[in-house]
């Protein structure tokens, strides 16, 4: 006797993925023999609570049960058939076992909405110091301004055993503004900027003043000009919100006395003293991961909350200056109550502003600091950085093994709300990871000294570009929105930080890669925009190395394939199909060549 349950099949679960509070959901286990008369019980528990069992109603082809859940949260379930259990197996499909793995059911607030404008779009991430320089802006005395655009960022430790990260190449906001036409040509509708507020370091995650643009990047007026010109092209600017820690060299901590304020390091009577936690004043204080230049903020401080969330606070100020939302640095470090207040503040100012969290794991059930997080239950985040998909795509492209990619996509569709899935930030690389071309080129390095002198050989680079095109096709067509890390479309190389943060070489253009990315953006933003904005996903075919899936709405459909094997596949069809990357047409047979990729749609 065999049984079938698949939560991504509406014959088994009436609502795919996470569900809204108050929704009725029908669960159905199917069986192959109608004369089977064993009882089936639905085993169900809320996260942290005891399991309860419900008798399922017998049907001719199985058993069914309908529930209506009126509390937001995480729930887990499986089935007991006779004296055995039906639990979660590969691709989340049911398997008969004595020790079941449960399925997850995420229940979110019924008023949970995510911004419509971002869906179906293309995101572009910029490390501001390294994208483009327009003119010369004054540099403060503790910063070193380089005049060798494209040179290697400094990475060696100084005499104190630290990497100061105080060398700057001078990329600025007006430089980004001058390149908005270039970004628009890629189909970009949202630009995510790494931190732009005044700071000591070139990465600017050590915020010095939340209310001031770093002088080397420009002014508040320059930022408004950027957002206004971007808006004319249908582009919104998303800022990096670094609210878990500040810099020690900041207006609020002021360890070195460079600011005219009385900082928390200087006096217990400082208005900022309660923002931080000292175990022994002033030199022993909590910091992010023990990095003393990044003193951790006490998010419970009412004063700090008012500063961030208030009427005249940080969030509202930059939204009023044209920002389209925030990407939240180290969201795991921000307590749930803080994220809820943050969302309320942002959405009060602009209901369409987007809130994206830096979360590296399954964000629906993440446990951080022994607490189950509530990121995607409707009161905190709109989206997260999709690191699970990144890792799965890279694994598939390099190994040809599809298993982790299929499992990851199934997990995202089953555990996340659809409105979150549609705006997931699909990355292949960021400022925190090695450049994707370097990863796919396949040459490992042992340490930073070796990384500093290693580039891909012409053969490795050529192979890496082939792999990158296949990976980018998946990035652009799987559920979510693709985020291009600046320069990936120009074939930039580089190992981990700081080598992944090099200058965009406008004088050395890879027109082949650029054109490929441009076409992908055109496909996403053109006649198939609604397919990629909110369309459904369906796996069509998969073996160990060849993957075919569909993105579709009621009126349109697109078929995507990536084949990492040496085998050829012929897909039988009815009618004529156009391959969107090459413009070729095929009738009745869609050929899938060895080590190839493509995207088809049926001609009318």
C-alpha cells in the first residue's frame, strides 16, 4: 500500500505555502487502493506546544481534514496511518516511516502585504566607494584618498594588528547618478546601496552620524537629486540600515573625541550612554562579534528607539528624502519587538517602502540566540536576502547535482508567504562573499596573500563565464527578484572581502556579459513582467543534472531549462516555440543540448 502527500500540490493542501490567519486549509492524504480501511490521524502542534491528533475523514481515495487557524505563528504536522507515520521526505513529499520529519505551516497576519513595485523587477547592489566617481569631494584627515581607480583595496594589517579599511577610491552619489541610464539599460528598478552615512571606514558599517551623508559621497542635496532622477527612470533607491551597532568613532560613542558631542565613551552623563552596554566603563563594552570598533547598541533604549523610529527620526528622514526602503544589516541581531516598531515606522511614512532583512538561512523558522524569529509572519520584514538559493544554484552549476536546488526551491515555496517569495532578494554574490565569476572559475586560494595575486586564467575565465550565464538565468527566472552585485555583469573577479569590493572598471568592459544581463532584464521587465512578478512556479522535468521548470500566469507561460550534463534531451511539444535568448524557433521538438540553457515561450 502506498500513500501520497505533497504540500505543493493543491490536491493535497488547498493553499500552497504559508497561509493567512483565519484561512481555511484542507489537508488530504491520497492512497492507491480504495479498499484500504486504516484510520488516518493528523498530528499537529504549534511551535513550542504539545502535539494533538485529529481524526481525518475517510474518502474513497484517501482522507481529508479542514482546519482554520486563528493565531499567527509556526505550526508543524505529519500523519499517522495505522501504526506508522507519513512524514516529510525528499522534495517535501510524504514517506512512510517510523520516525517522521514534520512539515511546517507558517501562518501570517491577514493584513500582510509586500510592495508591488519591486516584484518582477531587477535589483542592483552598489558599494558606493567603488562604483563611479564624479568630481572630487573633500576628504577628512583620517581617510586616505587613492588616485589609482581600479587598484587593489588594502588588506594587510597595520602595526596594531588591524586592517583600518580607511583607503577610499572616491566613488560618490553623483557618480551613481551619472550612471542611472546604464542601470536602466539593464532593466534595474531598484538600487541597493551599501551604507552612505558618515563613517570612518570605506565600508561605512561603522556609522558615525545617521543624519548625515558621508562627505566623500556627497551631500543631502546630492542624495535627493539621485532619488529624484532615479524616480524619473522608474528606479528606487534602497538604503542599508545598520541599526545593531554604531562606530566607536561616532557622534554617539565618540571614543576618539572627533565629534563635538559628549559620547557614551566619554561620560556616563552622555545622552547616548544608555544606548550602549558597558561591563566596565569606559573600555569594556558589548560590540558586534567582539569587534571593538563596532559597539553594539542597546535596542531596548527608549531614547535610541525614538531616534530611529520617531517623527523626526532616522527612518522617516531618509524616506522623506526619497529613499524607497531599507535593507537591514544583521537582522538576526535585531530583536523582534525592534523589527516590529521599525516596520510600523517605515510603513507609516511610506506604505510602499520595502524592508529587506539580512538573513542567511531559512528565514521562516530561524532560531537566533535561542529564540525562534518571526520575520515573515506579517509584522516585520517584506523580504530577505536569499542566501539558501544562492548556495543551491552555485552547488548545482559547479557539481551538476540538482538535489539541493530542487529542495531549496520547494522549501521556499512551502515555508514562505507568496508575497515574500515574489520579492525575495535573489543573489549570487554580495560585498560579503567572493565574486561569483571567481567562484565559478574554480580556482581556490589558501589565504589573502594568495588571493591578492590570483586571477583566473583565460581558460578558467571563459569556463566561469559560461557557468555564470547559466547561474544568472536561474537567478533571473526562479521566484524572487535578481540582485546583480555591481560589476558582475562586467566580469569582475575577486575573492572574499576586500577583494570582492574592487572598483568597477569602466575602461575595461565585458560587452558579452553585459549584453547577456541586458537581455535577461529585458525579458523580465517586458511582456513577461507579470509572469515574473507574481506568476506561479512548476517543475516540469528534472533528472540528476537537467532541470526544466515553468513560470506562468493564466494568460502567459515561460519555460526555462539548464542542462549541466553531457547528454542531449528532446522535449516533445505541440506547436511552435521561440527561444528568447537567441530568437530561434522550434516546432514540436524543443532541443536541449549538452551543457546548455535557454528560455522558451509558445508562439501564438
